[in-house]
C-alpha cells in the first residue's frame, strides 16, 4: 500500500493519519518516540504492509510482471493500488470526495510536522501542493512516480521499467485490486490477531 491507501485505511480504523503516513520514516519502536495515538498509527501501517506482502492476491499480481522485473513488483504494486483507489474513489468512498479527503488529512498532518523526521517533512512540502494523491488516478503519472523513485534510489533503477508491466496488465491488475482492497478494508476494522 502507498500513501493514499494507508490514509484511507487509517480513516476506517479511526487511526492516526500522521502515524500511518509517517511510518516508513520511523525506525524502531514508535512508542519510544511518539504519542500513543501516533505510535498506534505506525503499528497499523506496519500491519497493513505485512498483510499486503503476504496476501495471495498480491502474489498473483506479482506474477503478471516480467520475470526480470518481478523483484520490483511489490514496490510498483504499492503505487498501482493507490492508482486504482484514486481512480475509483467515488465508488469506494462515496461519502466524501477525494479532494475533500486529502484537504482534511493535510489540515490534520501539517500542524504536527515539527517533530517528525526531516525527510518526512521534506516529502510533505511536495506531496500536498503537487496533489500527489489526486494525481495518482492519471495513468501517465504512475510512470512519472516510478521513474522518480528509480532516479532517487539507484538500486531501484529498474523500477521505471515496471511501468510497462502496469500498463500491459492494466485490466488484470484492476480486477485483482477490486478483490484485494475490500479485504484490506475489512482487515483494518478488526483487532489484530494476538501473536
């Protein structure tokens, strides 16, 4: 899951938007660094990532990628799920427009940025003004996102090639999304299984 999906799932779980959005920038135990609500949001984000990575439908989606790029598929799929969520937002979340949702989230997150990791603050400087969450619905923008990630992290240079797999398997991936995402929506409204 990428930014939009994590924020939407946080809203369903009545969880901290800040914690869920910031989780990839937090190392170690979040309870040692943030309030209980934000730490719980970080934990939910991590739980969603674990559920996503091990989900049979995500494994099915990975197989649609060319073998030489399959190892990058999980990262691409995180962005692809946001594409479909953004594109079909009004069907999945009819009670609030995507524009209103993102504006509401921004109003909640921005006042809390002061004590967050610098790289997270930097990301927020671009994400909101450039309307990333809304632009995810544009197919060409997904290619730009993947190319940008490839540019910033040389080890992930091949990510830009996975745009081909996304476009070439668009209908199949969309079909998987509509089977997969409702399961994630249901999962976050249930308490986690004790380990």
